[in-house]
């Protein structure tokens, strides 16, 4: 992939994930991330904060998006990480895997 995350332990990293493909994607992070926004709207922000709030997506838990959707995730690790976020591109109609991508995440 053309993008990588390189950070220091304790730094906070913002990752914006966008499904700009004509397919569904499944994103899996190697560390816990906090989802803070969806489709450009902050979670837990007035006037709709009574209905939503940021949430933690545990490491290894896939998160699925459809075309033209996006979310913001914060990564903050107190331990070194040398792994990859995996992206699985799936056909919108039958769900078959079309392509796999990996984004390096290095926190030292």
C-alpha cells in the first residue's frame, strides 16, 4: 500500500478510512482503535450526542463499510506495534473477496 503509519509509543494517530471503491470493504486493525466520527459527523457531539458516542473497536475485530462511507479512528498504543491493518475488498453483490490490502502500522 502507499500509506503507512509510523509513530512513537504514546502518540495519538488519526486514521480516516474511506471506502472509495465500488465494493464493500472490511478493515481489521492490529490494535484497539476508538471510532470518533462516521461520515463526517463526530460521535458524541451536540446536537445528536444523546444518540451516539465514540466507541472502541477491539484489535482484530473487522469493521465493514459500503461505498462512499467513511470513519475516523484514533490509535494510541502504550506498547510497540509492528503489524498491519488489513483491508478486504468484497464484491457488493455476492460478497466474494476481490482484493486484499495491508497498511503497515509501526509504533516504536
